[in-house]
């Protein structure tokens, strides 16, 4: 089973690292390159990574709002 949270995180980090590498090779100062890369990777992920962001959000929501087992269900499981 694929973990959508891991996929989304790796995609965001990948976009950031590619942009950072390009800006550093272009001669930007490291601090400015990191800031611009962070802003551009955020914009990129909002536009192009919508499906994986929604999938990871749904997985987080499901894990937080998992129905709690009643005493009867726990007894049946044992």
C-alpha cells in the first residue's frame, strides 16, 4: 500500500532541491536561493501536486477521526 503522505513529502522535497540546485548553480546567494526555492516549491505544489496533497489530507483525516471501538467490539476481538 502506498503512503500518500510520504509521496507528497518526497515530491515537495524533490521540487525544492531541484529549484535550490538550479538557483545555486545560477549564482544566487545561498540564503536567497533557499528562500526563493521554498516560495516557488510551495506555489508549484499548490498548483501541480493537488491530488497527492488531497490524498495525504484524507489519510490524516481518517487516522484522526477513526471510530473508537466500544466495549462489546473489544470483547468480540479478544
